[in-house]
């Protein structure tokens, strides 16, 4: 989970739209659809009804978050697999909807919120939504002499709609510019602020996952706060990922918890890291088989302008966990 401002522990996560399996919904164009979305809490149903035009962007953000989560954890025991039933990531993640939460829950909530903020912001800037547009607060002349112009991404609206602090996007906003002048010269340069690629957002949040702090809940007066469980660790900031519950080992199939296990997962025989067969297979051993793969090879650049490759077949060893 991400700790709330002033160290308060938030009991719900309004940005967790993925719980409704929005990524599997073809289109959200009517208020009636909001009632049919399984997994939404009542407050989210009301938000959906008031912002029907935004919900397709939210759906795209949910899918973006799932895809990025699966990319970031593709070589780990927990690979962010989704289930056909609710909750889509299994109970090991939804524990974080209460004050409890695993490290995996923290990442899923963060990437889900970031995905929603990213998709809604992109929809604003591209003119898809009537309620928002470009960020026109960025104007005037920049410190380097360029003219702020163009369509800056309206990240404020996207973050406000996801209802969560998304520092991975805000702190990585970049400046994009276009030169104007005779024969391509840069006599005049106009610039605008743009979001980073979502892959960079995923990389930042993955780093936060790796450095997440285990915390415990304490009551100071009438306020519940989260403090590091190990007193030797430095206090976390509002931007860090924190967790209360230890994660399972994800080794064995557990339908009740929604853990798929690692049986049948591909592993790297020569690696000593988490993707290696020893760790990935949890000591159960692995199967080895020879498979034929087709790769592009002997690629050549032809003027102008395309690359032509041959298809080469080769036999490789593939290792899968028992």
C-alpha cells in the first residue's frame, strides 16, 4: 500500500478500479453499465455514473496497469497473473483493501492508480473528453528562453480522478519541444510538458516494490499511523511503498487464495536469481525438453528504407518447473 498524507493509514483505495475487471469490458457508455460492473464498491459505482465518458479511459488504464504489472514480474514466482473470478489478482492482493496489505498489494494498487491517471490524462490531452483538455497553466517564456506552448498533458485532472497520489508520473514529467525557423533552424522553440512513457512509471514503481518497508500500525492519540517494524530502518516517506503482511512464497497452487503456483512455469537453468530453476521451482526440480524455435536472422537494411530478414530455425532446451 502507499501511505496516505501525514502518515495516516487509508482504509480503502478508491483508485483500485481493476477489481471490477474493467479491462474485460468492451465499452462503458451508459449509467446502467456501472451497476453491472462486478467488484465496484458503491462509491465507485456513483463515480462511474457521474463520469460515464471518462470510464472508457479508466478501463484502458486498468488494462495498461495489468500489462505493466505482468511485464515487471514476468520472471518472478508471483507474475501478476489475473483470474477469471473476482478478485482478479486473488485474495493475496485484496487483503490490502483493509488495513492489512502485502508487498504485492502495494504494487498493484500503485500501478493501478498510475494506469488510471495516465490513461485519463492522455484522453484529456487528445481531446476525447469534454470535461478536460490540455493544461493551459504552463505558459510564458521558460528559463532557457523557449516559449511554453503546445498541449501540455493535464496530469492534474488524471491524478485527481484516480484519487491517489501518483508521484511516479508527477516526478518524471518531461519537457518536449519543437523548433521553428527557416530550413529547420531553431530560431524559435516551443515546449510543453508531457508524461513519461508508462514503462518508466512501471520501472519506478518496481524499484519502490523492491525497497518497500515493512511497517506496523500504532495509535497516537486518535490517529492510526504506520511505523517501520524494524526500528533500525529509517522512516519511510509518503511516496514509498509500505506493507503490513508478509507475502506467501507463491510456490504451490492455492485456489482459495488465488495463488497459481509455479508448476509449469518456464525457468532459466543457468541463472542463480529468482528466475533460475532452483528458486522458481521451489526446489521441486524441473523438466527439460528440446523445442524448435523460429527467429529472425541475417537481417539486412535495404535503401530506402526497410529491413529484410530471413527466418532461421534452431533447437533449444526449454526448462519448466515440476
